């Protein structure tokens, strides 16, 4: 079942890409306190994700914070080493926390997976964004396949 507005974020162990290496954290710990801007994308280093999705959130991080966002989190079904390399490549510089859902457990718990086998990517997380307020989904924006509109930072800024 897909998560909806008003639902609590499920507890799943994931990895964060940090300057000190991968760090295991529970999603309830990472997303359970404060106002969180979470966005998910199919894969690090993929075209739309690298050209538009992540860069938009990095560029507008201060605008999100000015509207009350405590933390910005990027999620992908990649390992923490890939997420760390991508963060360096994209000059994230701590503006966004990089959540590595390496096995897709969190994406499955949210009910937001996609089949990327046709692209050699296996099961991945769908492209979406969510505003999470103290562990509860306040807004959820799931993209249609191949689209990049409602999960953008601009759309999220309009919801805050």
C-alpha cells in the first residue's frame, strides 16, 4: 500500500552518506523530528536527477530553510558510496543529506517503487517529493512515469 498524507513514516534502517563514511540510521530518527523536505529519484548520476532534480534542491536550500524546513533529504536506491560520490560531483556541500536506500527497503515500505529493469536498473524508488512534519507526511507529490514536475523544488516551495 502506498503511503498517503497523514501517514507516519515507516521505520526502516537506511544508510546516510557522510564525510566520515556510511552511517546507519533509522528513517524515524532521520525523518521523525522537525519539518523535512524529502525527495526521491531513480538513481544517482542519471540524466534528469543530475541535471535538474538534485541541483534544484541544492540551489534553493536556503529558500526551503527560510520557509521553515529543518532538513533536506535526497533518497535513492543506491549504496552510500555512490550517494557520497554523487554529492561530491554535484557540490552538495552539506546542503542536502544523502539517504542511501541500497536495498530499496524504504521505497518498498513507502509503496513507492518502480520497475527499472528495462533500463538495467532493477527495482528503484519512484520520483517523488514529500514534506514530512514530525514524522507524518504533510504533502506527497508522486510523479507520473517519465515526468519531472511535482517533485521539483519549485513545486515544494509553493506548498510551504
